[in-house]
C-alpha cells in the first residue's frame, strides 16, 4: 500500500470554509482565480499522498449552487497548439474536456474567455465559433501595451475597458484555465474594473496550491514546485511584503512578489484601496494545514523532483535544447542531497541493461518489490516488465507463460508483413489486447488482468526513451514513468 501523508477530508472542509469567509469579507461578488489544475491536479497528488487529483473540484461541489466557472485560454497558446504534457492533449481540447468535467460534477460553466486576442489569429476565431456552436458564451480580451506596469493605461477605457465584459449571475466566480500564462489574473482584474464602472461591489482572491505558504522555503514540497515550473523560471521566495506587514516569514513565488506593487496600485485605482498587504494575503490555500505525515510528503516530493529531472532531460534531448531546465533541477537535487539513483527503479533497470546489452525497464510495486523487464525477440522491455509485474501481483509463478509464442507470432506477422513495422516485438497495448483475448480461456490471464488497477501510482524507469504507444498506455494506467535520455534506435527519424 502507498503511504498517506495528507488528510483529504480535512482539506475539503477547511478549504470550503476559507473560500466562503473570503467571499463574505467583500460583501459582494468574488472572482476566485484558480491556479494549477482544478480538476486533475496530478502534481499535488504525487507530492501530497492522499490528495486525490479531483480534491479541489469535489470541494467546489459543496458550493455548486453559489458559483459559476469561467474558463480562460490564451489565443497565443491556441496559435502554437500548446499541449498539456501530463495528458498529451492540446489546450484547445483541454478546454472542452474541462467544461465536460465541470458539468459532470454539477458545476455551472457560464462562459469562456479567449485572452491575448489579435486580428492575426485565425485559430482563436475558429475556436470561438466552435464554442458558440456548442452553446457557450465566448468573450474576447485583448493585449494591453505596457502590461502590467503602465497602471494608468491598464485601468482605463483603453486598457481593461477594451475587454468584453463577462456577464455573470452568481456571487462566486471561479476563473480557471488549462495552464499557466492563460490570463486568469488579468481576467479577474478586468472584471473588477468593469464592475466598478457599473457600481457593482466585487473582490478578488487567489487559490494557488503551490508553493505552500506556511511550509519552509526549503521544504521538499515547495522545492518540488520549483522543479515542476523550471520552464517558467519560477522561484520560491520569502514574501517581503508579508514579512514587513506582519513580521512573519511565509513563502510565495517570485512572479507574484514582483507584480504585487503593481497589483496594489491597480486595486487602489479600481477599488479605492488595496484590500491586501501582501501577495500571500491574496491566497486562500489551506493545503499546508492538512498535511498529516510530514515525512511521507517529504519523501514523495523528493521522488517528484527526480522525476522532473528525468522529464527535463528527455525534453531537452527530444527538442535538442540546452540543458537549462535539467541543470536548474539538478541544483535542487544537490541541495537535498539527492542523486538519480535515489529513485529505486533506476539502478535495477540500468543493471539489467548492462547485463543484457539491450533496453530494460523496472517497476516498483505497492509493496516495495522491484520487477524488471528485458528486451526479447517477442517482447519489448516495458511489455515484459508489465506482464511480470501483473504476475507478481496475482501471485502467479514467474515461470508461467501467460502468452504462448503461437499467440504472439500472428501479431508479429501482421505488424511486419502488412503494417510496415520494422519492430516485431509487442508493445504494451498489444500485450494487453493479447492478454485480454487469452483471458477468455485462461484463468491465469484473467487473474493478471484483474490486477491492472494496482499499478496506479507505481514508479517505472526505462533505460531508453519510450515511444508514444508505450508512454500513452503507461500514462493511462496511472504509472509514473521516467526514462534515460537515450533513443533505442540511432535512426534520425523518430517515430513517436
């Protein structure tokens, strides 16, 4: 069983109370900017074991009758077809997925905002028409020259005043997005400006799970956030405004601290005064109060940092980038005394590769056992590892062959003779399909398939960069994969 370090029920109760209290402070409408992932916060679930990926949306269910959701997506991200790395889908597809998910929880999605709109962005116009055909209200927000520093321009009819006003009907407006940089904060502040012009009382608050303000700067949970955002140049810092106002050291991140003086002036221009003395004051996050086992969360966060390191190495290899991100994360690892070999599945996988001179993989089961897989004429390393892991979970003798050669050979023939594949070995999807067919007549196959759900949350390491098929199957199984930044083939064209 995976150790638990976070109290989910306490979090949902405390977080709901805090949001209601913040809304009551303003006595009117509250625009609540939700940073990070609202529906599937996989990072939080990894570094805070016990935090389920849908915690935040379950918490919002308790307020469903009082809130509405506004989804913001940047026209810039639409134009470059930006992809959510954890899910492998575009931001455009993720907007649609999020709306469906919110509705499935009974939450009212009132509209979509497309930010950073310019005349030269056909993707934004096309997506707007697509959303409107689906019955959604869509609003356009525009770039503001000098944002966020030219306060007098921003807080004017030529700044926020140019943006289309979002018509809302409920007092709690949750503003979320597929990812960072979408324009959530600007959307909230634009609404404050328009509300002020209309004589409507409204306020703003921010919900960012990370960094956790009441954990130390060098706590592994907060350092894991730095590793996760190395591509954004985010750095955790002590909030100097909070320290000056209250004499208390709390953690925030550099972008919020840097922009806070400007935000204060914006609030003064819009509301007549700034309701906050520090960027930390703006937040409503209660996650730090719900850690039930600090040591479990520390260890989980250290593992996440190593995973992020490997992810950066693979991205840099694939995209032929300088090792900026991996070097940054390596510094974090050094500060915690970590090496890549502190990931339990790394050394066993590398040892098998060294012994066999072929790609290998290793998985750590929930009970701590390490199962390895090697490359063979019939199976790729991940496929072999997957079969052996399922056998181990089902208590089946490792020598038992779940897939007979006569089952595998027709698939290989189909691949190489008719589908143009140069690799006859079975991928993980093909193995699972073959296993499902065998389950009709083989009790062992049935027992192994019944163990698939036990793989969720397990760690895997591959000694080569996985192809898109194996990567996608393992992701769907909920397995946490890292790879050495090495291609199995020396071919210049990489089929993903």
